[in-house]
């Protein structure tokens, strides 16, 4: 074979080989594309099938939320207090204060000839009601009680937190030097209070004492005789 013919044969073989290689690559790419397309096509139904499952899961989550709400309502009902009215609601029970529900204090005032101001606050965590009646204030071992300083009945007062109630006691409403000297008073919330308290007030002279109703302002609890 001459040199020219050999050269032409090699070029022709290279061209044919390149064409075959290109054809093989195209076939391979087509196969890959078809495989990817088939994979994508087969994945779509799987995704569609997963959608109801996801929806079902969401439904499950909604159910859990409702259950949680129901639990909250149950807790609220359980935590509620008061008397059952029979219709699923509870009415507030108005607990009457006892002397042991109250933090007591006193101070001396000079108005109206001098008197003792009694200050009552509910102890921490307690809510109670002072009745619309005179506080019971007694003096000495003989239990002398203070009479009313006002002609009209007072109002019920709710004690809770920092709310305070005030009553004024004039231990001596008579003129002259009569009376007995004491240094404390006994206070109760009404005659039936089982736990009266003794409050030290300094030395006072007691004769025909009087006491006001409970008030929400100290200026309203001045015991004018």
C-alpha cells in the first residue's frame, strides 16, 4: 500500500470511528435521559401517594390540638372555685373574715379629742369580706364593749391584697376623771368570731367607749360622740 493510500485509509477509519463513538455517546445520553425521565415519572405517583399521608398527619395534628384545648378547659373547670349553681358555672362564695384572717395594726389620732384607729388588711393569699356591722371592740377583764358611734349601718368591705378597712375607737366619751386605765383592746369581727385578737394601744382611759363601722378611708372612721 502506497503512502498516500495508507494515509487516506487512516483518516477514513478515524472519521468512521469518531462517528461510531458519537453515536454511542448519543445512545448513552438518550438512555440516561430516558432513565431519568422514567425515574421522575415513577417518583411522581410516589409523591402523590405521600400527599394523602401528609394530609392524614396534618389531621392527626389537628386532633391533638383539639385534645389539648379540651385539656385546658378541663383544667380551668377543675381549678375553679365557688358553689356549683347546677348549670356548669360556679358562683363566688363570699367568705366572711375572721380575726385570724386579718393583719391588724393601730395608731393614735388626735382628732375628735383623741381616738384609736384600727387598720385591718387581709393576710397574704386571703380574700374575705368584713360584714356591714360594727366591729366588736372590748376592754379590760370585764369585757366592756364599745357602743356604736354611727346611727346607720356600714357597708360590706372586700379585703384582699393591699386593700385596708378602718374603724375608729373613742375609749372615753365622758367628762371628768372617771374610767379605768388599760393598754390594750380586744377586737373581733362580730360577736360570733371565735378568734378575737388583743391589740396593744398604749395607756388609755376607758369609760363609755364607742366605735365606728368599717370604712375604706381613714378620714371616714372618726368616732364623733
